[in-house]
């Protein structure tokens, strides 16, 4: 369940936390800018993707939570959104952005994540990274860590017999 209290202002960037209406571009991870705040609805403009610029309404949705050890069900009505000034590399997957920045305090920790981060932006001019080396000083390069040990246990019958 998302946070129980959410403080929002007009023109604040938010992100949807659930698929509400995928054909209309309202999917988990969609970023919007708030244009209207009501008691039961938030209106916003979609910031990225094929529906960029579309004005949509986000309703307050009822959520139920139960646990077998409890004799009751918790019910809560809330907006399935979160503030979104920044997001993880994984959450950005599938989005296309005009500008993006990345903070890399240590080498990339999973093979392929550097590619995902770099490939989110339309052009190299819209991409910036802040990289720190082992001394916590700014640097101009990072390692894309690949754990070759994962290939040791893979077998490909007949594939490499000629080597």
C-alpha cells in the first residue's frame, strides 16, 4: 500500500503506482504534472511517452487489506500516486525522456543497467551523469560490472566443441 498521507501541490511531478487505464497511457510508472487537486480526483498532464501532453484524471481508489490473523479488513481510499522528482533505473525502463541525469556513487551493480539508463534519453545532449570514484571524488568514468561466473555453470551441448 502507498503512504497513508500525501502532501501535493499544483505543478508537482507525480508517478502512478498502478495500471489505471493502459490504453489512455495511465500505467504503473507514468509521470504526470498536477494541474488540479480535488477531494476525489487529481488532474494532470502526462509528461512522457506516446500520450505526452494528454490531460487525464486520477480517481481516489478504494484499497482493502486483510491478514488471516486479523478478524477485520482494513479499507482505505487513496490516490495511487507518489511524488516523482527522481526514479530508479528499473522504474525508468520503457520510458523515453528528453533529459535525464544519473548519480553513480559506485560502479553499476547489475549487467545491463548502464545500457537501460543511457538508452532512456532521445539524444546524448540530454544525458548527464555524476560519477564518484572510490575516494568519493567526482570522476569521468565508471565500470559496467559483469559477473562472468554466471556463465561457468551454463552448458551448451555441442555448441563449443570446436574450440
